[in-house]
């Protein structure tokens, strides 16, 4: 790993910790600055790993860019940008899913079985957490179910791809579940903190997996 990558990782850790602290203090103005800045630095890390030069890397660039755009949209606190934010996270998860599919790594039959089981457990957990919203016939319930599908699939592929990829995917499904519960069922500051920390760390792990294998 180059010194440039180390510097970027240290900067990402600082921005991520600062964002988690801002969310814990309900400092939305600071979080609106730190969260997109984190995304920009993560894009720089992926670019440093020559992500643009191979298919899995380009999928990662799309994923991080979509998540950053979603963070900006949700940070406005308005209804329409909020819906755009949900769509952005769905594209983010699809991008990471495509990246893990495309990255050249060996996956055993046992790995796929374990991944499928973990994905099923995550799907049930999200359904239980968000059932008050999912059971409605309103468009938001349908949209939420469709948005949750990519991250559940991501967990299955991530676990099959290895422990680091599995950890990154599990962190993103944790972020998605806690964010959905916090925003749509019962707002709690602790869940917002969990969402922020899990999202940042999960993305970093997945980016490192892809550029480490394919870069």
C-alpha cells in the first residue's frame, strides 16, 4: 500500500469519526459537510487504486458516487430529495453488488451456501424491523422493499467472497436497516449513529477489497 493510500485512509478515518460525532450531537450542518467530503475522499482512494481501469473498479466508483449523491440529497431534509436519496442508496448497493460479482476471486460452494443463509437472515431481520412500513400498500412501502433487495443480495455475495467483503456487506445492511427504522418507524439518535458508522466503514472495506484484488 502506497503512502498516498495510507494518508487517504487516515483522512477517511478522521472524517468518518467526525461525522459520527456530529450525528451523535445532532449537528446536522457539520454532518452535511463531512459526509460528502468522506465520499469524495473514498472516490479518490478508489481512483488511486486504478479503479477506473477495470470493470469491478468502475462499479465501485459508481457505487460510491451514488451513495455520496444520496447523502447530499437526504441532507436537505426535503421530501423529494429524500426519495432521490433512497434511489441513490439502491444504486450504491447495486454498484457494490456488481463490483463483487466482477472482481476475480474464488468462491466455494460452501461459501455460497453460507452467503445465502446469511442473506436470508438479513432479509427477515429487515422485514421485521420495517414491517409497519412494508405492510402498507403505499408506494413508499414498495419502494423500500425494492431498495432493500440489492443490499440483501450484496450480503450473500459478500459473505461468499470472503471475510472482509462479508463484513463490509453486513455493515451496509446494518446501515440500511437502522436507517430505515430510524427514518420511517421510530426516530432514535443512537440508530442514526449506528447508520453513519456502519455505512462509512462498510464502504471502505468493500472499496479496499475490490481495488486490492482487481487493482
